[in-house]
C-alpha cells in the first residue's frame, strides 16, 4: 500500500472500485458540488477509504493543503487509486478531448 504526506501527516492510499466511483458521483449530484469541490471530495474520499480516522470537510482539507502541493497530491492520489485511468477510459470511450468535445 502506498502512502502520501500532506502537511506534516502521512496517509495510506488504496485503490478505488467502481462502487466507489458511483458513490462519489451520487454525492456530487445530491450535494450539487462544483468541479473544484468535487475534485477535493475525490481526494478526501480516497484518503478516507484507507484511513477511516481521516475526518476533514472540503473546507478543512482545502485549508490544510498548500497550493504548491495540490498538483502533486492530486496526481499521486488519483494515479494510485486508479481514478485517472478510469477518467481517461471514459473520455476515450466517448471519443472526447477534454475541454474541446468530439474529435
């Protein structure tokens, strides 16, 4: 199991499964999260899966994460969890280029 350090704490990472993705999507819809808050929620959800004692709200997580770390943290968590690969697969299946639409 991989680990990531955020601030002065280290957290374990785990893989996501399809049920996790559906649960996150349902949460996004029910709570009407914008893209930035949903991005943070994905990171929090992934950390909570491997660290049940990890209890932060979106706002608390945003405050704890240094802006200079966000790209690294997002990439590490989403790569290890499989989320980036899942999103790429969906984009490929829809034949989309992010931000542009149909190829």
